[in-house]
């Protein structure tokens, strides 16, 4: 006799996530750390890390359609109703199993991915936009200032000064893309804090060391 099929929603959680989920998770974490802490905003390393992040996110999203059952979107649908039910469950001290992210975690995952998508789209648009489309550029005032004090100086010296000023001031007043990019980055930081708090909370509540499932090691 075969055992009755367990519905995916209530099947036991993965002992280990599959290698693609693990790899994309930690690559995305690395890219965010690199662009948030190390690369200079808008520099070519920033943009290259950005493209790597975009490719990794795309891979994870494709995996959400063709990957193993627990990695698929169908295993963790974005459902506020289920998330509320999950909150009630927490309040009542009940615990049910989820083959993938729990319903609250699922909402967080989609929120993080959507925010990353906004960051990627605005970043790519800025990276490919002509300078003036990014917002009023610092160059004209710098060039003006240089023109006023330009007696007895070579034109390339003036150019250098203008460049230095632009470097110090970034791209001057921010264009709408940069505003959206930055706001999304700040939102992402809030989501990440909540995500890590959620992981700690779930580890304590369930007694399962869910971080282990995301670390290298056999499934
Ligand atoms: C999650 C990863 C990322 C973080 C933490 C991040 C962070 C930032 C921040 C804080 C700025 C300054 C925004 C401002 O001017 O106020 C910036 C600018 C910029 N970012 Fe990102 N970024 C990320 C991803 C990307 C991606 C994916 C791309 C494109 C492939 C990108 C391209 C750019 C460009 C071109 C600018 C220059 C904006 C300007 O000209 O002022 N970024 N980034
Ligand atoms: C930049 C910071 C981070 C971001 C953007 C992030 C994002 C994500 C995303 C999108 C997922 C869903 C994975 C998938 O289905 O592909 C996830 C899951 C997970 N993350 Fe993170 N994460 C970050 C940092 C961390 C850290 C520092 C830890 C460890 C303390 C961690 C532990 C986990 C765990 C355990 C899961 C699986 C949760 C579950 O069992 O449902 N994450 N994270």
C-alpha cells in the first residue's frame, strides 16, 4: 500500500535547500553587501555587481518555475490570508509544517525580490542613460565657476577641476531614477533586517536550525 500523498503545503520542510536556491541566496547577499558597502555608487564595479545580481535574481525566478517542488512559486504563494492565519497560529502557539517558506516568510521573499527588481531596473536604466537624463548634472555650475576663475589656467586644468568637483558632489541634484533607486535600497535594508529577525524568530519557535538548510552541505 502506498502512503497517502502529503499536500505540499503541509509536507515537512526541506532538510537542505537545493544548490540553486543556496547559491542564488548567498550570491544575492554578497552582491548587496558589495554594492551597499564597498563599490562606489554608480561606478563600473557597482554596475557590474549590479548585472551579476540581476542575472542571479533571473536564475532564481526561472528556478521558481522549473526547480524542485519546494523551490517553486506554487509551493509558497503570496497570500496575505495565509500569512494572517500563520500569525494566528503563532499567537496560539500552534505549529504546522510547510514544505517551503512559511506563509509569512513567503510574503517577505516576494517583497525582497520585488524591491530588488526595482533596484535592478532603475540601476540598469541609469547605467545606460546619457548623463543629462540622470538629473541636473553638477558640470555646468562647476564649469561656470571654473570659467570665472580661469585666468592664466590651461583648459585641461579647468576640465580636471570640474571633474574633481563632480566626483566630490556625485551627479549633483538627483534625478528621479536615482531617487527611486536609493529609496528602494533603503526599503531593502529594512526588509533584510525583518528577514533576519524572522529567521531568528522561526529558529527559536520551531527549534529547527533553518539556517543550516541554507548552508553548503548535502541535501
Ligand atoms: C542591491 C544592490 C544595490 C545597492 C545597495 C545600490 C546602492 C546604490 C546607491 C545607494 C546609490 C546612490 C543613489 C543616489 O544617487 O542617491 C546607487 C547609485 C547607482 N547605482 Fe546602485 N545599488 C545596487 C544595485 C544596482 C544595480 C543592479 C545597478 C545596475 C546594474 C546599479 C546602478 C547604479 C547606478 C548607475 C548609480 C548611479 C546613480 C547616479 O548617477 O547618481 N545599482 N546605487
Ligand atoms: C542581504 C541579506 C539577505 C537577503 C536579501 C536575503 C534574502 C532571502 C531570500 C530572497 C530568501 C528566499 C530564498 C529562495 O527561496 O530563493 C531567503 C531565505 C532565507 N534566508 Fe536570507 N537573505 C539575506 C540574509 C540572510 C542571512 C544573513 C541569513 C542567516 C542568518 C539568512 C537566512 C535565510 C534562511 C534560513 C532562509 C530560508 C527561510 C525559510 O526556511 O523559509 N538570510 N533570504
